[in-house]
């Protein structure tokens, strides 16, 4: 199972507490994780990435294993520790502004 | 006894203020959607328990929320537990999907507008400024968007379709004002059900007589001599707000960037009614619930100094449909007041005497239960108020 940590506002929107766990079939990539997340929590569509282009929203960042994965290709495999559920995939609101 | 439910959108959440018909004691509930910008909330005239809210964030974009119980509970349309277990499968999560229509079938809408530098830029959705529920159907609601466009939902906000004919009304000449290129005002007409008025910054007002399929600019008589040297410019006027009394749908009142204006022919022509106002710059404009000739504005010093002239917060009332205005000051701060009142932040109730309400960028919500003769602050320390709507409940 993949562990995903959402920012506080999106946890509220999705009505979840703490981490979300998702089953991801096949290669574990950003795209696969976000597809699974949005399928389980459709109210999150459009809040992390654009509805149509599927590009990451400007002030949202992705982290895993203490690495900034925001600029990685959405089809690049995530770190093994994330893929194995040892470390969470972090979705973070960029820390700037109010 | 009747009651009042006030829906307050702020920079950091929504608040619901309630009172009985005496309008003396108020209960403040909130914040709802804490930390998000709530540009606008509004109830359905056909079902007062059906509320819609525009929730936005620079980080996470647009969310539409809906309540079916008068604001006690909210969900993005289509994501209630029963929707998630629907035999049709999981919902698509489209209640916040506002796609500009680029199809050839529906009028070949323009795909670019003018940018600040004179270049053409593609339309790009940013947020919903205003939600206007249908006068007759709780599931039908209109959304005014930035970049300026009008969207319509007929399924309670689950999905949205652009009324793209609006952008064909010289859309290539529209350009953003300082607040962005936003469609901020939607006025529906119960006498002419197919008629819709909208106002856009900084494009002007537009009218449709066929339910939103086709549109025309309705800006004749507006003067913006510094911004628009062409006195006959059909679009490009920075309209801040328009309003109408439902019993007299051909009469519109407008607070423009500068100038307070009036039309007696459904927007075909406009004339200035600023009269003796201390400043004719401002944002909101409202009309009394029972007196179609009684109009309210809140003068602001200028476009470069967005606060009341002389630091005195004054609502101005005209009982003559404009031109002659009186200052309403009782209960309002008359020194050292430097707040602003935004375009959607003033509303009236339907009681007699008429109540009028407005919110400030300083977080105060002021109420008058006597048509503006005197005012009290219901609450003083909310986040900056973006919008106020009032429901008069049976």
C-alpha cells in the first residue's frame, strides 16, 4: 500500500484524518498515485493538478524520502521506500504567502 | 416569526449569521472552510435550504460547495456518501471543473482576450467570483468566473457548461482590470425569464435575451475618458456592480469605477446619477427591497485610495432613484476609518422596514434594520469580508 500525506486543507476537503493509504497497481509513479488518490477521493480532482493537463498546480509540491520530486516526470518511478510503503508520498502546499 | 440568515464570505472562510425577525440579537457561526477564500455564497430563491459557495485557494484552486440543509452540512456536489456508492460508479469529481468552450458547434467562441500589454492571451480559469442560483429551480445555478466567462449548471453544481456566446460579444477586446478580468455580477429577471445581465471588470455590462445563448454589450452612455478615449467604445468599461429591483426590471443601477449610473431601458442606455455624492467611486450598489427608487452606495475616496473620504464611513441613500443623496452615518465610525467595502459585500433583506447589511475589509459586518437610518456592528473582527448575501426566511 502506498502512504500519502495530504496538506491540512485537502484532508478537510477529503474528510480524512492522518495519512491516506492507496493500492496502486503496476509501476508506482506520481501519475499512478495521483490517479488512485483522485479515484478514491474525487473531491480532490483539480486541487492538486489541473483537470485537463494534469500538470501540478503551481503552489503544490511533492516530496518523498526527503527529496523534492515536484519537477520529476509524472511517469518516473517513485523511490523504492515510497513504493513499498515504508516512507509516505508527501503532497505539500508551498510554504509562501498567507 | 421570520428570520434572517446572512451568508458572509471572507478571505479566510465563511460565516453564517442568523437572527430572528427583530434583527437585534445575532448568532455567528463559523468559520466554515477555514483558511480558504470564500468569494461568494448564495441561497436558492426556490429553496432557501439550498446554498452554493465558491471556495478558492491560490494553492488548491477552485472548489464548489453545496448545502441542502441551510448551511448545517456542506459537500462538493456529487461527493456525498451515497454518490460515492452510486451504481453508476465513482463520480468524476467535476463540480470544480470550469472548462472554456472551444467547440465549433456552440458559436465558435473566441479563445483569446486582450492582455495588459495589448497582446492576445488565451482564457485561463482562475476562480469563481459569483454564484447566482436560478429564481425557479434549485438545481440550476450560474457561475461568474475569472477569466471572465459565464458558466451554468443544471444538476446542482455537479457539472458546468460555459455559455460561450458571451465571449463572442467583442471578447477579444476585453482586458483585465486591477482586480483581474472577472465576471462578478449576474442579475436574473423574473419578469423576462430568458433575460440575463452580467457585469465584467474591465469589459462592461452585457445582456442576453435568450437564456444566455447570445449576448450584446450594453454600455452606451458610460464614460471612462482616461481609460477609454473613444467615447463610443462598446466594451472596456470598468463596471463594479449592477443591481435591479425585481418589480422594475428595465431599471438598472450601476456603481462604475467612477460614476454611479442608471438605465431605464434594460441597459440600452445609461445616464449618470452621481449628483451630490462626495465621491462617485465605489464598489457595491443595492436597492431597497420595497422601494425601487431607493438606492444605496458607499463612496470610496478614489481608485488609488480605497477607503472612505475623510476617514468617515458613510452609506449614501437616494430616495429619488439617484442624483440626490443623503449621508447615513448613525452608528458608523466617523473618524479614522480606512476600510473598503467590496462589490459583493452589501445586501438587503425582504422585511419591513427593509434591512440593509454590508461587510468591510476590516472584518466588520454592519446592519441596519430601518432602511439605513441607523447602524450597528453585528461582528467586528472577521477576516476581510468579500461578500454578503441575505436570506429572509419564513
